């Protein structure tokens, strides 16, 4: 049990991962195009989620025609570990940057 505690402290000390969230209003006058709509994103139904094209960002259509956004934020690592880049071929949150450490 003691080793798990030590590993937790090491992980907290050497790795940093942050995320972000935000809210976007639907374009005005577009109620007839869907529950949530912007020209950049297109139409979404209430409760529907999709990934923003070209970004590792999850968009969810919420109440009052608000679009909730969640993104990866920043990742930091101490050597010998390295930060792996975003992989836009995967969906959020699997597309987010990660941390890779060599096997010892």
C-alpha cells in the first residue's frame, strides 16, 4: 500500500494535465435549423454531441440553445517522459495529448 502512495505522489509531482470547458450561443435567428446551430458547427439536436472538425473538442447541444464545449487543455511532463501530440483521427477525449514514459 505504501508503494501506491509513493507512486501517486510522484505522478502528481511530475505530470500536469489541464482541460478546459466553455459555452457557445447558437446563431440568432436560426431556431428553425435545429435545437443548436452555428455556421461553423452546423445543426445539432438537444443532447447530441459531436467533435469539432479539425480540433480535439467535444460539442454538446444543451438547453436554451447553448453549445457546451470541452477541450484538452495543456499537458506537461518531466524528462524522461514526453508529451504525445493530439491524434485527430480519434474522438474526444482519446484525441487529447498524452504522456509517454520509457519502460524501465
